[in-house]
C-alpha cells in the first residue's frame, strides 16, 4: 500500500519545469499595465481622429479668410494640406503658400507640426519650411525660453483654427526675438529693404507654382 501511495503521489505532482511553465502563462502586472496603456492610446487616437474630422468639416463649411484646407490623403485625417494667401497690406500679399499640417497620434494633447512646402523667407520659419511659433510648441513651461509663457504654447483646448490664425498673424508681424531662421531675422532687423526684396521673389515664385 505504501508503494502504491507513493506512486500515486508522484504521478500527480507536476515536474518542476512544468510548474514553472504553467505559472508564466498567467498575466503579470507588467502585461496588465501594457494592456491598459495600449487601450488608452487607442481611445486617444479614436478621439483625436473624430475631433479632426469635426474641425475639418467646420473649416470647410466656414472657412477662414485667406486659408484653404483639405486632406493630403483622404484616408488619413492626421495629414492636412493647407493653402495660405499672403495677408493684404503685408509684404507677403499676393503669395500662395502651400503647407502641410501633420498631427501626432496623441492629438489634441500634443500639437501638430506645420511645414511650408512653398519656399518661405521668414524669421519664424526654418530653412526646411518648419514653422516655429508658440502655439505649435508642446504644452507647459519651457525653462530654456523665458520669453514664452505656458499660456502662449499649445493647449488641448485649442484647435486648428487657432493655429491657422496664428500663422496668418506671423506673416503680418514677424518675431525676430526668438528666430528660427537667424539669417532672415538679421536681415529683417538690419536690412528691411533687402528683406522685402527677398520676400517679393518668394511671392512671385509661389504665384508661378500655384
């Protein structure tokens, strides 16, 4: 009887390796956290996409003066194409400037990036066309830039219309205190006539490309 009992006991006790394998099949705290993060990102992406669809529809129905908007690809609401006409009474008047507005997956928590496709000569536009203005900077304080407050930077309550209005304002009133294009800023400050001549060339080129 003792021998049979021992055999029965050993027959039903899994080997050490088998026990280890079976335990790893249960979800860990880390996997639960990863799952929660994934679910949150999916929900944020869905919310961002719906928000962009509504804003695109609103801007198409009630367009901003001097601005035309659309999608670069109808299947991607996160990539917009923009056409901005130079504001009347400014040195950019008469220009037709094309740009792209690309939104991150976590929009509206984080701002989009805007890049001019058309050539642009402006203190607040990098040489590669990327726009550098406060509203397109991530939310919160920036210790490296004391000239810019958190209220001037991106906030999730803002929308595409606010961005476009800020860009139009940028064309009307360049800021040379914190420039993206140093050469353009120096020329704007020290050689206004030379700056205007350069911009007129850019305007003519945009008209030819339109």
